[in-house]
C-alpha cells in the first residue's frame, strides 16, 4: 500500500515487519496500545544511511519535515535519583529541555542522555529511537503540535525503517503526557 504521507510506495503494517524492528518496538506494535491496533502502525523500509533527519528529508522531500517527529532521551537528577524520560517533538523543532521538560519532570537540571545510556536503556539504535516500545516506567512527554498531526513519521527503533502513526496514537502511548510548548520551532539555518 502507499503510505498516507511522503512518497513511500510500500507501506505495510509494522506487525508484518517484525524482522526489521528492535525487540521493544516489535513487542509494542504486536499488541497495540490505548485503542491503537497493530494494523494501524505502518512501517516503511528506508536506507539506514539516511536515518538522520537532515539526510532523510533531503532525500525524501522537505515536506516530510512538517510531518516527522524526533524522540530524544533526557537525563536529569532530583536529589541523588537519576530520571530518564523521552520527549517527542516535530522534526523542525527542538526540545525545550531546561524549560518545559525540566519543570514538568521536577528536575533540578536536565540534559540529553549520553548515547550509550539512551541506546542501552531503550534497546534501540541511536538515530532510530522511537516512543513506541520505551520502558514502561519512563515519563513520555509529547509536544501538542505532534498530536495535532494527522500522520507522523517517527523512528522504528532501528536506523533502517520508519513508523507512520497518527498524532493521536502517540498521545495514547503508555505514560504519555501532552505538553504545550515542549517543542520550540528551530530558527532557519542562516548559512
């Protein structure tokens, strides 16, 4: 089937592509969540060399930038306790780490988690981390602009492939909290 966004000719239910998904993502798409059934999560096979946002939209079209989202892992401290959380914002935005995210999580300071921590704790590949299949105990912060999108292209847990889901499906993920202003539109490149 043709994907509902982008120029992808071959979109299939992600549950039928378990061989291309990491274990946590495969588990999540096989059962669905929050009223989202396995057949509502689509997978498109993509070149792993193009997984990073800039390369991906340069190859597949700049229009995808408005319909793609990134999932980043944050780390922060409260007393001696370390908190890991995930934030999802549209790809043309950046996460307001030490504003909206930090305040919502009640942390003294927040930062992007080191790559080895993000990969080790999620069971996903760097450059493919997705909110689908994250550890259940983690806070998941989703920018309201993501939820407003009819269709969103996100990572698949692997650098190879992307998932396509509705914005509302991301808001229905376990532990998801929708926040206004989590994503701040990035300034255009001045180069």
